[in-house]
C-alpha cells in the first residue's frame, strides 16, 4: 500500500506596490532564495513551491482557490515580506480550505546597522506586515500554525517540517475510509461513536460489510499465492513450534496468509485504508485475523479491534503523518491490559489478543500459534515481539455525545523487568507522564479509552494541531500535568466545545 504521496506546499509572499517595482523585484528574489534554501536544506519532508508575490485581492483569491483544487497541494505557507494590507486577503482566506502556516520571518537575520536607511525599512517590514496579516486571520477565526524565527534556523525548519506532517494528516483525513467487518463489541461504550458526525468533522467514511462477504475474498485466494506468502513468513520471522507438529503449525500459518491476501485484495478493490474486526463475528473465517492484521498494519492500513473504528482511522492518519520519516520507530493500535504497581516501577502493560503492528518491534519477531479462548475458531498464528524503548504518545479519540475529544498522553516506553514466556502476544510497557498515578487519573477523568493509537514518531504538538484544524478539543497529559489544573482545563473545554 502506498503511504506517501508526492505532496507539495505552496509559498505565498504578501506585499503591495506602494514602494515601486524595484522593491517588488527584491521581494520576489528574496522569496525565491528562501524557497530554494528550504528545499536544499534536507530538513523538509516535502517540496516547497514558490508562487508569485501576492499584492491584489484578485491574485490572492485566485491563488488560494488554485491551491484548493490542486490535489498535490497539501497546504500554503504565507510570509508578508513588506506591508500587505490584510483586507486584501479576506476573500481568499474565506474560500481557502487547506492547512495554513504563517511563517513570521524576515530575509535578513541581523539589522544592517551601518547601511540601514528608509528604503531598507520600507522593503523589510515583516515585523509589522506579518502582524497586520495575523490580525486578520485571528479576526476571521481561521486555524493556522505560526512559526517564528529566521528561515535559516534549524529549529524553524524543523517546525515547518513537523507542521508539514500534520498537514498531511489533515488533508488525508478526508480520504480515510474504514471498513467495518463487524459491529462494536456488545455493551461496550467507548468503541461506539457517531459515524455521521465523524464524517462531518474528519471526512471519514465508516462502512459496514457482512463478514462472509470478505470471507469469500479470503476463500478465493489460490493455494499457490498462499504458499508463496507462507514462504515469505518463514524467511522473515522466527518459527516457534514449542512442541507443535511442524506440518500442522504451517497449516495454521497458511490460514493467516490466506486472510492477509484476501483482506488486502478486498480493501484495495473497495478503496478502504483502515479495517476493524471483532472476535465475536467471524462468520466463515477459520481463525481470528492475527498475523494477517499485523502485516496489514505494517503496510500502512489502520486497524481497530472489537469494531473500534475511531482507533482504526487514527492509526491510519498517524501512519500517513510519519510515512517516509527517517529512523521511524513505529505506530500501532495498542490496548491497556494490566498494571505493574510496584513502587518506583509502575507502568502499564500494552498488548492485545493478537493484532499489534510489528513496526514498533525491537529485536526478533517470532510466529507463534496458540489457542485463543475468544472467537471459537482454530488456533490463530500471530507475530510475537517486544516493543522499542523511548518516548511516544498514546492518543484516544472519544465521542462525548455532543462532541469529540482527542486525549494525548506522552509516555515513556520501557523494557519489562522479566520475560513473560507464557504470554503469546506482542507487548509494550510504558509509564504515562508525568507519573503513573497522575497520568492514569487524568486519563480516566478525561474519559480516555482502553484502545489507543500509539506512535513513537508523531508528537503531541502535531496531534494537537491536527485536532485544532478539525475543530475539536485536544487534552494533553504530559510532564506539566497536575490534577487541579487538569480539571480546570476539562471544565474550560466543556464551556468552549460543549455547545
């Protein structure tokens, strides 16, 4: 599955003709140099494309509408080099629908003390040109990212790069289609939600299919295709027979290979990028999809267990945002399972019955085949591993009835103290920030779910910016969290978003 599209970001410079043609030529040249240097920096994940200097209502409106209809344009970066009267931007901003970044910079890094004159002052006015433009964007209530500093700064370039990935999550959200191969687990509240409101807010299409319709696609997979994928499994992963007959073990693995191929063909044919399953509704499937789902997630599909379509969509978005990232450590659906409450060693063991993405693995990845009490089917094969160490975020999108809330918890992933030889699933172990007790209490107060979309690669700031662009509440649980202030934040969110 192709995760990374050849998106581009437009660079639009604001000015006006008060200071003559020479000034405008300098503005255009400065913008060209900035764009060329940004593209040559190696810091940005996507190309920046220079657009003509914007000085009239008509050109501004035309440019923004062209950005709207250009499928390769994922957002616009605006910089007001000189003074750009902001009323000229109103129509364009009213009609613009994609992510927006305000780069508050100037061409020169230092004041040219020996040569500065009024011509220089008139030409280099971003100190108030950008403030004029920012005033209008605020007055219009338009969500945007503001990055401040000199354009050659590594910190500034990193912020632009980070926003670009958030912009991909915003633009691609309207392309996310989730296939529900079963309904939500009976009587479970947190995996439910308003699918119509989700499409209005996020652009997601969440559709249901009878499980046996996709089971037919699985059954249609040829034996030769299945065997070829099994051979790939046996080349790539360690095989842990653990006393099982080798031929019988391989037959169980082949079932998962057939499911992987059948599911992927069905998803591609119907144009879905995320999927949910449920152990209580397996129809003609011989096993609960385990290894098959893990492999699909690794390829970039979103997944949610027990019908959790919100997590499936969020995993897909976070995988898109991190696609192509150098030294990426992985993104997966995870579930809070059990605690370690030993003082000084507190943490949460993350796992699921089967379906954890191997992108988060560190060390060997093995195939095991063991009984599973849920699902009432034959023993499913699954990939087993432990996760990487390091910081990450766990995100939970919940439906509060009258609105959505995104809860973002910064966590520290660690190695468990001892092996767990009898636990035949992939695992992660983390301590939520700021500490176990505060993090868990805040999560519960906010209404967080037990399923999360987890990533080592996406930051809390990026997900907060995504939520802001979607017009929903974002709640942060991190090293600064204390319960007294956190409760006030939730109360404020109820006032602002609970309309």
